[in-house]
């Protein structure tokens, strides 16, 4: 998840609390830094302050929704407590709005709800394909007892494949999940699949299969490895 907050004490408190509850956190301290991160990385949820230096939160939302075309859930945290401010946030593309000061427990609860609604899954569940498993709450991937650290795009692909192991996920589905309505060059998905497959094989799982001309799937056999 990405926290976009210029007040470092607030950002630090949020990050410490959320990480203690199993949410990996990155932080951006101003608008341009947030837009740069969002242009190059994928996050499950964004926690966004509106009163940011150099480019405010509404500009960040505009960049996310209209320039990038990304539907990542956004929770706005702001001291702006007027109804007009809330309506403006929602009109710009926010999914939820919480006024400062706030309770950390409520932030965490709203984040879980946003993620559940966006993914259609319960974030605390563990999903598996043979010896491969992903804990949605902690974002930890394991091959047997071997922990595996994945890049954001690889994690997004793996999540989609693990929703229904054995089913072929088409190239179009994966491209839409990664790049929405603006997919890059035709080899981009192939490159991402190559990176994910290499990471899985190095950890001991050789169950990511290419179905030529259609898409990709994970093996359903108990071992999950060949």
C-alpha cells in the first residue's frame, strides 16, 4: 500500500500501525513523488492526504484516474471537513474519505474493506496451488517453506492466477489488470510472465504454464512442481 502524506509524524504513525497489522507500506511525501511511484509501481490501496506540497491530493487523484486509468482504491485522509471537500474528493475518484484527526484502527478497518471490495476476496485468506501459497493479508508468498519476494507486477499476476488455479487466465485479462485500458507494447506481458516464472522456479515451483495463443495458468497437482 502507498501512504501519501507530507506530515512525517502522521505518515510514520500510520506506517508503523499498518505494518504491525500485516500491511506492507511505502510512503510518498509530496504530490510529484506520489505520481512518480504510481506511474511505475502497483499498489493494493492508496491512503492519500489532500494538502500536499508541490501538487495536492486532487491532482494526484486526477493523475491516477485519468492519466494512468488505474482503479486502485483510494482512502482520502484530510483535515478538510466540509461537505464540499468530501464531494470534491469523491468526484475526483476517491473511494472513501476520513477526516483528521482519526483513529488508526478505523483507518486499518477501512483499508481492509476497500481491498476486499476491490478484489472480491477476503484479504485475510490464504490461497494455494500445490506448494505455492499467498497470504493476502500479509502479502507473503511461499513455495513450501521458502519465502518469495516479488515485484508489484509479478504479485498482481500471481494473485489473478491463484484466484482459480487450473483455469487459463487470458492475456487480455492480465493486461487489463496490469495496465487497464492502455496496455504497452505486445512483449510487455511476456516479459512480466518471464520474471514471475523465473522467480517461482528459483524458489522451487515450476507450475506456471503457458497455454499458447490463449494465456497462462497454474498447475493444480499436489506438488505443483515438475
